[in-house]
C-alpha cells in the first residue's frame, strides 16, 4: 500500500522535529548535561516517533476505507498489514 506525500506532510514535520531533538540530545551528551535532562529529552523523541508512526498507520487506514476495493482480498491484505504495523508500535 502506497500513501501519497501530501497526506504525510504532518508526519514529515514530526520527524524533522524529532531529528532536531536527537541532535539536541547528542549535544547534551557532549556537554555532559544531567542524566535526568537527557532522559526527558529521549522520552520526548520517543513520543514524537511514536506519534509519527501512528499517524502513518491512521493515514493508511483512512486510505483503505476510502478505496473502492473495500471488501476485496487486497483490502483484507492491507488491513492485516496495517494491524501488524500498529502492533509493532504498540
């Protein structure tokens, strides 16, 4: 199942934000910052990545429901694939 770039624009924003946060964590490590601060920033990055993943899955589900082939074998394969991806993130 392919998703168009336009429907994933929000995901790209989230991933760029996470990329910046990861750079910040690396800088914090280089500067010898407090362990608790590092953990808080890593948790924020983890949440951002999770949200991006769930957004991709939600977009995929929306795409599946909008397609005309609902009830077809391909739709069932797509649904099973999305369910597997969701459980990977859960």
